[in-house]
C-alpha cells in the first residue's frame, strides 16, 4: 500500500472520528449522552479510554472538572478563569492546530455542565 493511500485513509478515519465526537458533544450538551457510547467507540478505534485524561472521567462518564483541570471544590471565579484561559488557547480561529476544535468543544461542554450544576445563567 502506498504512503499516499495510507495518509488518505488516516485522514478519512480522523474525519469520521471528529464527526462522531462532534455528535456526542452536541448530545452531551443536551444531557442525552450515554457515556458507554463514547467508551465503546474509543475502544473500537484501538484506544484505551482510561489513557485519555480529561475526556473520560474514571474510564466512563464525563467529568467536566477534569476536562478543565480543576477540583470539584474550585471556586466560581477559578472555574470561570480557567474556562477563559482554555477557550483563548484552544479557539479554532486562534490556534490553527489540528484537533484543537474537539478540545475546544469539550471545554465548552464541560463549562456548560458546570454552569447547570451550579445554577449559573
């Protein structure tokens, strides 16, 4: 198999993976995602979910505090400050690095969950 064909296959797999994850982030924001879907898909791609810090909580589930790199005891101001830092760093228009769009969406989803949990508007 030629190197060019391998690269095209990898790019196609990455697009499919990103599309699936985009759908899950949207479902997660609506509060309808079954965490086992994410774990199953990640395993089917040959990855160990427990090795993906910040994405999979304790192997299954979504821990928004872990995504932001904070403890659950973090103050409201700490959460907001960390969110702003990550959004500025990962914004797709600013970073231009492949894969940051997904991380950006994970940070957005984590912040939305924390906002709901803490009753912010």
